[in-house]
C-alpha cells in the first residue's frame, strides 16, 4: 500500500529526558518506507497537523516534558492540535500507531488515553531496568497482528502496570514479578488504533522479532487484514 505517513516525534512540552524521540522516530520512518509508505518525520508543534490531510497512517513517538506556558505555550494554544489529531482518527479514519512513551504523552488532551486505549499512570506504572526482554502473544488471541507470532525478544524496557481502557484488546504481555502486564493492544475505538509499548531506544529495533512485530502492526493498520 502506498500513501503518506506522518511520524510525530516529541519536542518542547512533549519531549522528555529519557527518550531519544528523533532517533526512534527515524527508525520507525524507515520501517514505514519499507512498507511502501512515504514517511515524514515532524516535531510536535501546534501547527504540525495543519497541512496533513490525506494521510494513510499517523504515528506518535512523544512523551511529556516541561508544561509551563512560557516554555512551549499553554494548554489553550495546543487545543486545536489535539482536536485535529482526534478528528483524523475518529472522523477521517486515519490509522494511528502510538509507541512506547506515547502512553504518557498529550496529558493535556482529555481524550488521548481513550483514543489509544490506555495510559501510563504516574506514581503507579513502572518498569524494571532496561535489558533483554521477552514479550509474548496472549494465548488464544487470533488477532492478525499476533496470529502465529512467536515471542518477541528485544533489548528494551518492560512497561508494567499500564492502565488499559475498557474495551481494549490486549495482544502481547510481558512478565514481571509473576504477573503478565499488557504491552501491545488494539484500542476499543473509535478508529483503527494500536499501542505498542516497545521501543525505548534504537536497541529495540536491532531485534528481528521486534521489527517483525512492527511490520505486522503496520500491515494491519493499513488494512491488510481485518479483525
């Protein structure tokens, strides 16, 4: 499938000090190009979506940084951006892929957690130290993203105690302290949306199985399969 893809990477109030959004955003753009799309990487800005009509896919690689108005505008200045993003997904049907720290971005947009199907909860959500990690498909789950998929192995963070929204369809989990934690899911809608908690930094993308998972996600978002 061909078409234009936009990768939004965090800058300003949506860039944190723990993630290299530009590096992972460009790796994602490479994967989208390999899928036949024409990717463009942009930093988050109030006008970043003003000329983004006709998208085949929208991806978000952003977190949470400084939110003081003097740094990067106040919530009111960003409200049109968030309204436009939501309209793309829920009104125009643009597929959305939210990666890793995107569970903890756009906290000034009340509808973001519902749109992506869950969130990082400050003071509750956590992760053990980064290192070799395993992410397993949910047993019996026949979603096209995971059907026939083996465990994904990557050098990555394992997000734990995320809070999925009601109606979220969990596709992969990771184990920590004897508990399976949701890390990849399909949002309950509206819209065609996937959240993928993998991808802390470029080392995650060194893994063939992680790249294979990403390829499956993009294929499903572009409509290669229905579920």
